[in-house]
C-alpha cells in the first residue's frame, strides 16, 4: 500500500497554512425577490475523482463556507449567531460527498478514506480475478485475461457500488455516533447501522437541505409521444427528504449506478431491449453464492426496493415540477410522472431497479442560478459560479518538459525531442484558429477541449493509486481557495 504523502498530519491543516483562505460565499440578493438567496453547492459526477470533491469540501469547511452541521443553521443564518448551512446537491460520487458533508463526516481524513478504500478494493479484486495487475489506469495484464489491458472497474462481474457502499455506510454511521454491525455471513456492504440517534439525524439533515439526483430509466427509451431529447431531460428525478440514513445510502448508491458499468445488470427488468438480453449472464447480472442461491452484488437490488418504497411515499420528486412522482394507490398501480402507469401486479416491476445514475441526465446538478458547481473537469458553467480546474491556455508536451529539465542524458535524444516538439508547435500554431478551446457539453456547461480533461475523464472511470488520489485532493483544495 502506498504511504500517505503527509503522514501524521492533516492535509487540510497543511494546505491552510500555505496560502490564502477559501473564497467566501457572499449573501447576494435575488434579482426577482430582493431577499438574500440561500447559498448552495452542486457536486458533479466524478467517479474515482470524488477525491477532488473531498478536497474542495475540506477547504470550504476550514474557511467556514461549509461549516460542520452542528455549528450551522440550515434555515436562518442570523438565528443564535450560527452560520448558514448551504444547500447541497449532487449526483453519482458527488451525491456521496454532499451527503457525507451534511451528515457530519470530516472530509479529511474520513471522507478521503472512503475514496481510497474504494480504489484499493477495485485494484485488489481485479488483480485477484487475474485480469490485471491492480495498477489502475493504464495497467497491463500479465496474462491478458482475455483482454490486452485491465478493465479495472469495468471488468465484467465487478460491481463498484457494492465495493463503495461498505466504507460509505461506515463513515455515515460513525459521523452520527453509531456503528455498523455485520451478522455472520452478511456482506460488509449490507451491515446494519445501529445506535444512530434519530433526532441527531433529523437535526443535521432537515428536509430540503440535501438533494440527490436520479435518472428514471423508463424515460431513456424513445417514445412516439415526445422527442428523445425532451423525454431524456424529462427523466430527471431527485430526493430531498429522508426518513433515516438508510434512505440516503440507497439514493447515493442508485445515483451512482450504471448497469453493466458501475454495477451489475438487473435481470428482473421487464423492458430491457432485446438486443441486450445476451448480456444478462452471471458476470453482468451479478455474482451469485451457489450455497445460498443469493446475489452477492446486490446493492442495486436493495437500494432499488427502498427507492420504490420511497416513490410510493411521495419522497421522489420530478426534476422539472418538484412534485412527487406518485399519484395513486400503489396496491394496484402508481402514476409516475405525467400519467405513466406502473403495474405492480406481477411483482416484476416492484423488484426491479427503476432509478439509475443521476449524472446520465444531469451530470452538473444545480438548485438555482447561484449554485456553485463543483467539478473535476475544467470548463465554463454560465450562469453559475464554479469551483473547477482552470482551462489551460496552452498544451505542454511532457517530453519537451523532460528535455528542458535535462532528464534525457543523451544529446541526440534531446535533439530529436526538440525537433519533434518544434514540428508539433508549428502544426498546432497552424490549426489553433480552427480548434475550439471548449465544446458545448450540455445547456449548463462548456467543457475544455484539452488533454487535462481527457486525463481526468480516464481517471474518473479507472482507479488510481493513493498518491495520485491525494494529488487530486490537493488540486480540489487549491481550486477552492
């Protein structure tokens, strides 16, 4: 296991002593109401680069922009002299970071440890399956495993949400004064949370303070009623009221669930296209315990059942209207969205996972135009302010840097490298007027078209070693200053 870069000291304290304070959230007034707006932060999907979000959270907490929930008032900043707790929203890994902040998890080291543990488990399990050497991004397989490169978290049969649920569950339980109890034979990700004070939970997570985004999978297939784009955007759902910590865990897991990528395909789905039926084998549908005929990779199933129950109770809301998506007696059927009837009579839909990763529809979630978007990708998020890496003005070649620093001792190699870099610069100078610096990703964002974003996108999908994750943590802390 790689050693911690700053062993024996807090990363947050180390960084805070080396620079200016984090940006303060000013209480600007809404143009239409004239009243102070409530500050809010939106944590984007990030995959393994959730460590970037953790670094941002560590900086904001240290400088009072994200106070500990016991030190803040979620409604009135003037009540008792307490600081205002911003509203938080997130999807995928961002939903877990937002939930952990609000529950009271310390970003450093507790929050960071969840990211590190998920990455370590990914590398270890892939290595044990013989499909990689556990090196993360760019690692090659010694035996191939049927592939020329390790698929890391995308290895068939591997479920990332099943690996991250256990550490995430334990972090939330500890922050609320409880603990996780695991019965003999029970997977760690299904451990029972005990001794959590329900009053403490309700005080830290009041209704409306945490919004977790989801995608209603039934809106992803084209229908003749609406165009695909309208139908796609109409599939966004969110939850902002929770009965207990298990509701938060279930929402965060499904907000990170992409069938066949971050979790197994759900073979009880009744409306999966026929061309996908060949993928519904034991590797994609989940690893099963032959002695008990029980699915081990079952996080999506357990979370799906809880979300179906929350839908029936009206806790899941439509992304556009903010209204509950349920409208009729669920014993015979439920009205989902605009009159779409879900039939529970055969029990198949009740056992299926209706909701998927919220980032499929809205990877940069916001509450209003003042929400500060937090993302590990550089770009422009007008009209919203943002905390993200800066768009690089120029692309630098690593070989050129190495040659300039004297890394190559062979003069002939230095000359060849300099010549190659010169030719590259001439080509780039010729093409620069025709190559945009950004591209329109969605109506909210223009992302940088550069190698930094390409590298970040790869590291979002594939695990990295501890040193690299700590480096991204540092980047998030510095960008939030």
